[in-house]
């Protein structure tokens, strides 16, 4: 079985929300023709009207097949593979999709097994790049270079959040390698993908960059290139080249209703890959900056509820205990517009910006709080492996909010007001509120019981009211239109 993770049409929305993206291949390998040698230095761009044979000759020797062996202990369920969290949460929310795994996501057999992907060499001494999910929990990694020679490799480090991994091929002889592109790829640029689809090895396809900045729900730092060069199961971890023979991206995922390529593939940009790989080479891990805020995008409705002129920036929905943000005075409801001098267009932009800041660095963050601009100085921390979320305050008696279609009662842990019932077809149901959600704030005011909610609604004086709602372990702001009466 060979697998670049695919997304069928039926499960696209839910899978993107849960981050079900992978590209591991599980199949036998095939030999390929001996290569010609290639130099790593940048060369002139080829003319696509004359074909891509010259470009293939330049880069093919640096592309590798990655074979991985797993023991019983390492043969974990593909659906729970580290690097693509949220699987169980997704199925809890969408139970109708249990048992409907997309092609390539079948459960591994309990006795262990083999996996197969692609990769590419980035230095003469044998450092190579592939995907995290290709080599995660591997007992043995074997790479096959052009000509069919097999060599063992060591996993230097992996980064589940970007699905990247660095391996080192064990050999005394120098390797042919390729370089990352210095220029950002543009929509419409030619792209050539090389990899190991279905275990065939050494397969070349071409196309263009279809889009940039794609958020496909695989993690907080999504910034994928979308390409239409055919990539399939087993292409995972392989390179996407420009016409100069430089790597512009690492092929990682596809969307497909059938399991095969339909011309919608996703690649991690070279700029992100270079930073991650440099960190993995230095320390075997990636250290990211951390503020300790839970954030969400500013929608038009939320902007109106916060009194903002336009929908931009990122709203702080929660502040983590013992975090740099808490020490700096951040509060739920703050809208972050600028960090370390950079404009923050949305929540994703803030996540990427903060992640790239060096722990220990003090930066200014410009916010809007209750309609007033403020600047907070915060000392960036190092992202912990797990973060505890901040709590609120006690709740009390049940009541009915007929105007919104809610019945409220005391929260189990005494924090906020719990939703006991949601009237079908009501404003609350339309906005996604459900039984078990806990309302923590209404119009910026903490609510301790149902009467507090009523009072806050009366005093809001707006066509929409902003509520801070906790669902499970997550918090979010929600703008609800106020019904007359």
C-alpha cells in the first residue's frame, strides 16, 4: 500500500479542521535507471518550451527514496500519528466519519510494517530532508539513491508542527545535492515535482504554483504552496523545483476524491523549511517563541462587537497561567494589531510571527483594549510542550434566555455559565453554540450566573454582543445578534 495522504470530497471540511494531512507510502520499491551526476550550484533556468530533460538531469541524483521499518511498538495507528493532532477530537465531533478513513490512512497491522516516502539531499556530507510523518517512530531508515544503491540513515530531528524531518545518510563518499531557492515562488511560476509515488521511484511531473499561503488545517503555522504538478501517495517529503533547479517546497499533502492526483497538491515553502531544518541540524529540535495567548481571527461580526473599524489582527480569547503574556498584562478581549514592528493581519500571521521570535527577546505588542490603543512590552518565552489555560470565576442558578434560544445553568467547575439547552433554529444554534458550552464573558463583563448574562445583554447597547465561550479545552469569541425584546 502506497500513500500520500489524500482528502476525499465527503470528508474535506472535517479533515481540514482536524488536520488530517499526511503522505506516508507503504509499498515495495522498484529500481530506476542509473543517473548522471549533478552539480549543486545554481544554474541557468531551462526553457520549458524545449522540455524539462536538462532540469531532470541536474536534480535527479539528489532525490532519494526513504524506506522506513517499524517495530511492534512503533506501529501506532496512522490516525494517531504525532504531527497531525486532533484526530480523536475530530471523530468525537463528527462520529459519522468513524470507519471512513481516506485512502492511505488505513490502520497499520499490529506486527509492525514498512513505510516509504521521498526526500532530497541538501549537503555533500549526506544531510537530507523528508517529512516528519515518513520517519516518525522509525526503527530503521534506509535511503535509496539513484542507481539503486541502498544506504542507512539516522534521524537527526523532527518537527511535527511543520511535518519536516532532517536525516543524515551514512556514507564516506560525497553526495550530489540541491539548494533551496532564495526567491519566493510566485503564483503562475513553473514547478517540477520529483519523488517516489506508489513506490515507483524517480518520477517527475510538472505544473505551476496555483496559490500561496494555503491554510489546510494541519497546524498553527500553515502557509502552504498549492501546486498542480501531479503528486501521489509516496511523493511525501519529495522536492518541488523551480526552473533553476532550486527547491521551492517540500511536497506533503494532496486533496483527492479518488485517492489519485487531481492537481491539488500542497508543499511546505522553502523559506519555512530552511529555518526548521537549520534548527534541527543545530539542536535536533525546533525552539519557537511563545507568548501564552489563545487567539482567534477577527471576523466582521467580532470587529463590530469589539468596536473596531475593520476586521484585522488577532483576538486574545484566553491567557495562559504563568505565561509571558500574563506577566505583560494581556487580557482576554485584547486585539493584537502589531508585534515587534510587524503588522498582524490575522491569527495565523501572529502565530508565525511569534514562533519566529527568539526566546528571551523583549518586544512591543500594539493592541486595542475596549476601543483604546495600547502598547504592551513582553519578554518572549520558549514554547512549552503543553500549556495550561487560564480560568475564570464561579457560576450559580439556571435561567432561560428566550431571545437567544438558550437555557443557562451553573457550570460544573464553577467557572462561567453553562449552556443547558439550545433551542433548535435559534440564533444561538445558528452561531454554533451547543449544550455543554460555558459562557465566560458577555460584552467584556465576566458572568457568574444567568442573571449576569441578562444584565450584560441589556447594557450592551449594540446590535451584536460579544461572548467569550469555552468549548471543552478551547475558548473563542462569538458575536451574536441581539433580538428585539
